[in-house]
């Protein structure tokens, strides 16, 4: 595991340098030193002038200097720092959400990405559309497909995966837990991974199987979210903040039920002859 | 005196009909001056236009101005010819009829569509991007899918296809940019838009057949074709270990369109 991360560090370092060559920006002091730190820091101590860097991922400090630091908020390049992930990293994070043993926020570290939280919900939407249509054809051969599934999926899933993190983040902020918005968005985005296999298996036209799978999906993703939110929530002084966990679980149950009744039910009206 | 306006009004016409022969402005001016050597310049009409137009459109003097200038002084028309060669079109496009403009644009669109269908086609054709082709393709796809779709949902399908094609290609492009790919926004949107052409063709073929065993291979073929055509352009965008991350949204984009093409009218 650590070897993998190390190789990633090396990969990313030549990306910013190439970019600087193209753009004629003067980063010679920061990036020249920075390129070394990331490698030296693994071996040597942090007693040089970069003590702060030890608090962060070594990647992060350099990336902020070279990528996002110089761009204004409205430019695309500014947001490139949130897409600074590799294929292996995204796959690893997605699998972490399927088997939520470790703390997800810690594994992500200081490099939260928005790639997963955007494309995983999008994939879920499209896959639900495809599988729901297949299941519909199985249950009733002659009925045409329903485009409303897609638009409803867009509305429901994007609202949940981007709206809920904002609500949770606001509540956590209110209780003084100093949460990170990107972490909560990442948490909710990656928690949807479990619905990908479930939506495929749910083509099977058996209501018991579907209920069982929805419960499994709710359990895994709900455990994943609460398990990772709990350390943040317990930072608050007041015990009332624990109520937030109940709210999160209730909202998640509502979401799972919505998926069950909208996409995994297929109670299509038989075609009137 | 009555001859001169005639020759002037003829000269843009000359220009349009045989485009290849009159790339050089010298030839036009020689022709006109030899045909009518005693041409005099009207002070109100042409004289004004020489002053105004040669300044405002320094790049492309109209044939009218070249003729008049050429008689007086040849040096200005030399600079005019330099400006003209930098333009993408050899001729002046300001004076041509609208039909010629539309036809030329349509011909360009057709050339690009040919390149998309040809697996070994030149990708650099798409560097000169336009959004007419994607618009035509997107509209025809939306019309085909909404007409054959379930009754009562045609409006939402039309809207949906339109939104998926345009927002989808924009988001896929932004995604590639965010991952650090060196792509130009409109060029990429143009390429992605042109690359749905195989799927549009299959959508049209699917009007006539609802046999699943004909549709499945056709859609898979078109999907692969679209993906192959569009991925080859991404290969130049410097994404070393993130290619999968950039290509996956592309796959998602074409798959959902392909799925809609497949299920419509089943």
C-alpha cells in the first residue's frame, strides 16, 4: 500500500514542472525545492524550514503552490487541484467505500478529489436507467421504455449526493466540529459505489432479492457514512450533535427506499388492450 | 461611365464562380483594367469605400477596392494580397450570396463527417472546429429518438437528448481539462459532437428494424466506432496515468446515447 502511494508521489511531480515550462511562470524557487522535498521527506527528518509540510501530505503542499495557488477562483485551472488523482487512487477509494474498514477521511488524507463524487453518481444514474429499462422489458415485453426514469434519476441522485453533504456540513459547522466540505462531498459521492453492483443484480425479477439487496446497500453505505462522520461529530462538545447521526441515517434510509420504489420495483401497469 | 459600375458588380460574381482562379488579387485587377482601361473612380461611391474599407478591413479588401487601388498605386494591393492569404478562405466572403456561404459550410461539415466515419481519417480536419455539424447531428438524433420514443414523452426525450449531447460533451471536455489534459474547449466539444455520427446513423437504421439481434451488433459497432474516433483525439492530450479517468466519462457519454438509440422503438 505504501509503495503504491510512493509511486504516485513521483508520478505527480513531473506534471507541474512541465506545465510551468509551458506557461513561463516563475516558480523556480518553490518548485525546484519542492520537487526535492517530496522525495527527501520520506527519508529525512523535517527539521528544515518546511515544518508545516509535515502536517500535510507532501503532495498537497507542493500542488497548492504550483497548481491552484496562482489561478483565480473562476478559472478551470483552479479546480484542477480537486481532480489531481490517478486511476488507481480512484479505484482504491471506491473499493474502500465498499469495504469500510478503515477511516475513509484518513485514507484520502489531504487530497480529496471531486472526480469520484461527480462520476460515481453520474454512473449510478445511467446504470439505473439501463437496468431499470431492462427489468421493465423483462416484466412487460411490449411496453416502451420510460425516459422519465433518467430525468428522475438525475434529479434525485444529484440532489442527494450534492445536497446532503452541504446540509451535513452546515450542521457540523454549527456544532463547531470544523468539518471539511470536500470530505463530506467525497464521503457521500463514494458511498454511492455500492449501488452500482446492486442495480445490476436487481435486474433479477424477484422482489425478495431486491429488498434484501436494498437493505444490504443501505447497511454498507450507511455504515460507511456514519463510521466516517462519527469522528468528526464527536469533536463537538454538546451531546446533541449525536442527533445528527440519526438524521443522516434517516435521510439515507429514505434515499434507499426511494431507489427501491422508483428503480427496483417495476410495478408497471400492464398494457391495456 | 455606365460600364464601370457593371464591371464592379460583376467582379464579386467572378470571384465566387471560379474560386480557384482568382486567389491572387492581381489577376482580378488585371482582368478588369484590361477590359476597361479608362475606368474612372467615382468620388462618392468607390472613393469613400477605399478610405473606409481599406482601413476597417485591412485584412481583406473587397475586389472593388483592389481594382480601384490597383490603377492608382500597386503597392497597396500587395499588402492586400498578403492579408488575403492569411484568411481561411481564398475569396472574400463578405460579398458572396448567403446560399454560397451555407453551401460551403455544409461542404465542410460533410468533409468532417467523412473523416469521422473513416477510422484512419485525418484528425486534423477537426482542428478547424465548428458547431454546425454537432448541432445538425444533435438535432437529427433528438428528432429521430423523440419521434420513435414512447408516446407522450417526445418533448422530454427531445430535451433530454439535446441536454445530454451538449452538456455531456462540455462536461467531458471540462473533465479532461481538469485532469490536466491539453485540450481546447470548443475543438473538443466539436469533436465529441461529430463523433456521435455513427450512433445517429444507427438510430436512423433502427427506425426500420426492431429486431434485437440486428440492433445489438449495430449499436455495439456504432458505439465502438464513436469511442474509437473520439479517443484517438484525446491521445494527444498528455494524460499519462490518467487516461482511463479521462476516457471513462467519454465511454459513459456515448453509452447512454447508444442505450437510448438501442431501446427507442423496441
